[in-house]
């Protein structure tokens, strides 16, 4: 139960951080489009920013990043052994990044076509 509570707290904290970061630090969307991960996400799935609102893409990226960081942080917090922590977090990070962005990219592309 404490794992779930820690996960939820980390997730909410990271999500609030990302949403505030997008809202207050970079008010112009043209500056946000220059971010490498946003450009890569849009280019990788050939998303049309006019059909899929850019705010939607930012929210999806914030949600994905918050989920990934919360899962990895929660798991690493309860693992004993320094090298095992590094190994598991590294592998898990790549798996989660690839799978979540693949799922959301395909979903947004499918939603864009309707």
C-alpha cells in the first residue's frame, strides 16, 4: 500500500511541475515547439499540429513524463543495492519511454485522422 501512495504522490508532484513549467516558463508555443522531445514526438508520428492541438500534445508529454518518472522513482526507492538500482532504472526507463510514447503517438495519429 505504501508503494501505491508513494507512486501517486510522485506522479502528482511531477505532473504539477511539468504543467506549471509549460504554463509559466515558456508562454510562447513557438519556443515550446523548439524543444527536442516535442519536435521528435511530432516528427516521429507525423502529427499535424493544426489538427491535434498543441496544448493536447503538451499535456500528453507532461502526463507521459510524469508517469515514467513516478514509476522509476518509486521502484528505485525500494530496491537495495546501488548497481541494481542503476541497472533496473536504466532498463525500465527505456522500456517505459518507448512503449508509452508509441502508444500515445499512435493514439493521437488515429484521433487526428477522424
